[in-house]
C-alpha cells in the first residue's frame, strides 16, 4: 500500500491550494481517506476525511466552509481543495487510509503548505 501526497506550496493569505493523495494497493470501496496536518510544535490534527462507499465526509471546525474533500475512484485519488487560506493553515499535510481495523494504518509522506500574511 502506498499513498502519495502532493500539491503543497507557498501562497499568500486568502489564496488556494489543491492537495492530491493518490493511493495504490487499496480500494476506495474499503477505505476511508483522511487528511491530517501538523504544524511545528503542535499535535497532529485531522482536517477532513471521506468515505467513498458511504458518500460521507468530515471536516474539522477550522476546515468547514473553506476546504472541500473529494474523491476520484477511477484515479484512486482524493483531493483537498483549500480556499481562503490563513497563516494558521501552515503545516505539513498528510493523507492516510483507514480500513477494516478502524485505524489509520497507511500514511503518505506529507506535503508542506505555507501561508504567508
């Protein structure tokens, strides 16, 4: 199983980025994909997740109304569209897969998002 996260970069406050997480070795029918972030000196937190089979999504309070998660099953890719970015969104963003164990067992390598004021 491999997860490849990409799409991070540097933007100014108010800008947008779209992160991608491409998975291999798993089926979106069986796994939920989550986006987490970790800023320096802070604990890792979940930003959003999607369960393709159930058609359900979750957003943290900080992500609601600004971030949109979507999946493309044909490409085995989950996207996180991030709009109206704020400096406090700066972090390394990781995607992870949660399967039958109900734990996030598989993690991507992370992609850095930097938002300047």
